[in-house]
């Protein structure tokens, strides 16, 4: 990992290149990245808040707290499946640590997430009449832990897709399932006790619950959630990096 620091300029350039390519020749540019989460928030707020009447008070803000980090996670997972495969031509020509590609993928999506926050949080303060709370200061540590957790999984997916192309399709299906097994559009308190165990088996649920605690409920996460969001990134990054390093010696043959 230390060698990657030497290539920090390359990582920065890869992130900037992807940002420029994504919004090139687009009239509205970055605004298109806001369209998807905004559309989801409006649809789910209408369905759960007005038709099913199952959401908590200030349901729009509740949705925003969960959907934005989920989008960051899901988009990173999908892009990670091609982070090595889609750069196979460059890998054959230039001698660089291949870890830079999954790292650049995570940072690219992280940059979009931060840009979305710059727009959505001021909007929440005005539109949803949200008041700043002391607990909001814990948002940054939770975000950093999510980034590390996501990076570990990105290492695994980027390497696995080299050997098994079906990983990309499997990931897409799994993310759809995980979305509904994560308390993003519903309050965990409304879930029957018999089903909560299933939701707690989903690692990403702990991050969403932590975000909801500090941003929506205005409280510090309980010790169990805190232990989970600290230990999961360590476990994810350790397993992911070891798996990636063990696999990368065969990337040039398989890609």
C-alpha cells in the first residue's frame, strides 16, 4: 500500500479524467448526478409517505440520509467490477501498482458523493427545516469508515471479475437484493423482530443506521453499531487487499 502513495498524482489524474469524461458534452453536467438520488427520494417519499403512510416524520430527509451513501456504495461496487478489466490495455503498457485502479474508482464515486452533499444538505436545511445538531460532527468519521469498507470490497470485486466475468452480473443482482435488506427507505423500528436478524446480517445496514443516528435522530450510535462500523472496514480492507495482491500476479494473463 505504501507504493500506492508514490502514485497519488496518477490516482488524482484518473479520478479527474473520469469526472471529465462523465460530464463531457453534457449540457447540465454534474446536475445529472443529482437527478437519480433526487428522483428516488421523491418517488419513495410519495409511495411510503403518502400512499403506504409507513415513513417516519420528515420522511424526505430520512430518505436523503440513507439514499446518498447507498448510491455511493452501489455505484462504486458496480464500477469496481470493471476497474481492472476496463484498464487492461493500460496495465499491459505501463508499470504501475494495479491497486491504483480500484482506489481511483472509490475516490471518483466519493467525489460525486461529496458534490451531492454540498447541494443536498443546504437544501435539507431549507426545504425540510432541519436544524444542525452536535451529532453531525460524527458524519465525517462514519464516511471515512464507509470509504475504507467500500475499498476493501472493491479490491475483491475488481480482482474476482478478472477470473469470473459473471461477477459483474451477480453484483448487479446482489445490490438490488441488498438495497431492500438495508433500512434505507424504511425505519428499522417498523420491522418485525423476527426479520431484524436478517437485516443485521447485512454489513452495510450498520453504516446506514449510523448515518441515521447522527444525522436524523441526533444521537451518538449505540456501542454495537459503533463496534460494527469500526471492525467491518478493518476486516474488509484486510481480506480485500490480501486477496487482490494474491490474485494480481495473474491479471495480465487473464485480462
